[in-house]
């Protein structure tokens, strides 16, 4: 049957279905986590009871929610290629799992349901992928905060390292005592010492794979992968950005000698903005400018202000 008529036939069955907007991210490496090289497709999902269909690019997908919406299963067809997806609910509106194809390919996927708002994306990275011409500034994204789809204004940096960075924290040197929690962080110039509430940070952290620190100059930045920060033996990436350090790796965890890598020093407020890289077994994935690689690979930089982003 012609695909056009197939869609018409399927759509007629769902003529009274409730539309939802979804983002489907998938990679081609089956390792249990979504890689940074994932592809993103967005579409409107039509659902009736537990059944649903959606069409993205040249693919048609049909599937079901199962076990009180805790499991999602669907098959996507594009020409002669069929891909089968099976995932579980992580939080309301967010599913993660694996896919396999009849061409013996496989990978991981993440499907995010954006309710009925139609807001484009759950991060600045989503916005940039959908519209490569997007400029740095305020964007509205939809996050699942404490299980509730929530429209949130965020500041996006679309310039550094291909853009797509969502601002989560700003810090001033010696600013530890005046560090303030805020529901929305949209102006890195005015909000120089603010951090997002823990629930919002957790929602962004769930969808991200990298963290970036910059001093506000797009030429000065350093990037760490979450997969590496998960191995930090002293402090993995924090669950609440009020905390110091944000991450810390060091044999002995003493902040002494020259074998540590950390963001912010808890024992000295002067170093609230410091990135120190002395543990050469715990180096960033990317760095530039004042955070750049010296001949030794080591680096200590404590500017007046920093901005912390995730992607």
C-alpha cells in the first residue's frame, strides 16, 4: 500500500485521538546511554487509549503504552527498514530504552512527551538542532519538573562549540555567601550569582550529557562529559547547584599537592569560580582560551565570574 494512503488509513482510526508533541532522540551505539551524537526527530503523536501513531521525516511509527504507561513499545517503518523500540518510563513524559532493526543495527533512544503545549524542545540543544539559526538569548523549553510538564524560560548560548548550551548556574569570585537560588536563570549579566532550583536542575541534567564552564567570553571555556564526572571519586556532579565543589576528583580528596581536578573549592570562598585541572587522569573533553591546554596539560583559572551550562 502507498505510504500516503497508509497514513490516511491509520489517521482515520485515530480521528478522535488526543495529539501530543514528542521528541525522539536515538543513537547507533547500544551501550545503555544516549550518546552526544544522537539524532533528533520531532512530531505530533496521536493517541487513543493505549495505542498511538506518529510520523517523523520518512518514518511511520505505531505502538502502545503498556502496564499503566510504565512501558512504551513501538515499531517504525521506513521503506524496507523496520526498527523495534522498547523502553520504560524514567519520569512522567520521559521514556528511555533500546531499539533494534531488521538490518541488524541497534542503539539507545529517549522519547519525551511534551504534553499539548507544542513548545519546541526540552533544552537549548533541542532548540538548536531544530533551528540551527537560533541565536544566543532567552528560549522557552518544556521540562518535566517533579513529574509535571512545565514551561520554563532559560538562557541559551548558541555560539560556543556549535551551541545548544543551557545556563544553569552563575558564580562570582568570593560569592559563596550571596549565592542565590532562582526559578529561572535568563540573564547571565544581571544574575551574576544565581543557580537554578534543584528540581529544574535535575530535569535539565537528565537530558544532558555535558557540562561547560566559561568566564563569559566565548573564547574561554572548558567542557566535561557527564560519563566522566560520574567516575569522580571525591564528588560526582552535584544534585543541587548550591553545593561546593560542583565536582571533584583526586587521590585522597585532600585539595593538597598537585593531583586534583575540581570546580569550586569548598574550603576557600575565593575559589568559588575556580576550575583546577591537575589530575591528568581526569581531564576535560574540550577546552579553549584561558581554560586551554598548557604544555603540561595542567590548568588553574579563577576568573571574577563564571557561567555554568549543560548540553
